[in-house]
């Protein structure tokens, strides 16, 4: 598969964009709420986790959450992002690499982790254009999760959660991530994420 997440039939994204959102929705309103929200988002089956999924499916579920739970959506999407990062840590980053990153000082660890994230960006950025601006800053232009949406504030809490958790586990336990710009703010904007730790 090309590393921009495209196939002949369209752009794809990792299944955790949906799979890790489901238990968060279920905690709010049970299985019935999950089924209802997925149905309203036009989703009628749950990904099996073995294959990439159409990025539009993930975008519709994330959008539906923001529509139905505007106050809770940021916290819920962040939790789903944490869960996605936990899956990556458990299944995608070998134990020796995790140990090495934890042993390095924050600067070198962040550089190594940012390169690893860039190599696999298509799993969470789909057809968006992911750029490492620095070891502590990322940008996703044309982010498919919020593509076509308009907002007065930043919307990409799922991505922020993924980055925050990865950096907190592998770089510094107090690492935080903040989205400082978002494609939903209008033309000329892209989703930009800034990571920080108290000592940096």
C-alpha cells in the first residue's frame, strides 16, 4: 500500500480512528448509543481491526460525535486518542525501541519518535499531508478527519490525544499536546500540533 494511505478505490486511515472511539461512546450511553450514533453516521459495521478503512467513515463518526455531544466531544475524542496511542504502544512499537526512547533525554527521544511517527503518518492522517515541523511540532494539511468542516475553534482532539500519550509514555511523563491551528478555521489554515514538556 502506498504510504499516503491511498488505494485505487480511495483514501484509507487506520481502523483505530473508529475502534477506539466505540468504547468511549459506549461508556457514555451503552451499546444502543454506539449503534445509534454509528447508524446516523452512515456506518453499519465495526471494522475488524485487520485492515485500513475508508477515511470518510472515520470522519463521519468523529463529526457525528461533535454534533450530538458538543460539550463532551473534545474530552471523548481525546480519550479515544489516548486509547489509540496505547494500542500503538502495545502492538506497533517493539519493546526494545520503547525502552530506548524512554532512556534517552527528551530532545533525542522526541527526534527519534517524531521520525517514527512521520514514517507511519498515513495510518492517522490518511490522504492529509503530514509534516514534521520540528521534533515538537507537527502539521496535517487537508486533514480528512475535519475536511469540509467549519469551526471557530480547533477540532482535532483525537490527534492531540494520540500525540500527547505517545510523548508522555516515551519522551517525558509530563508531555502535553495542544492544537494551535486547525483546518476547520478556514482557508489557509492547517492542523498544527505543538508538544511541550515543563523542562524544555
